[in-house]
C-alpha cells in the first residue's frame, strides 16, 4: 500500500471514530435531557383536540375571510 493511501485510510478511520463518538455523545445528551413522552404531562387529554363541530365551524369561518 502506498504511503498516500495509508494516510488517507488512517484519516478516514479517524473521521469515522470521531463521528461515532459525537453521535454517542448526542444520544447520551438527548436521553438525559429529553422528557419522557410516556409520562403524563399537564395537558388534559379531553382538551387536546377540537370537537368535529367546532373544527368545522372554524374552517367555514376561515373560508369566508
């Protein structure tokens, strides 16, 4: 293997290792800081969606404008 190919291969391997390290660091940060979506929050489930009738009335109003 020529010296240039060996240097290029080593640089590629170093870049891959750095990318893997950065990806793992980001995953660890997100897992540590992100909220658990499985836990119930302050949102009331009954108010998260508009009733169909209210949604229809809003849509009609917006079309008139």
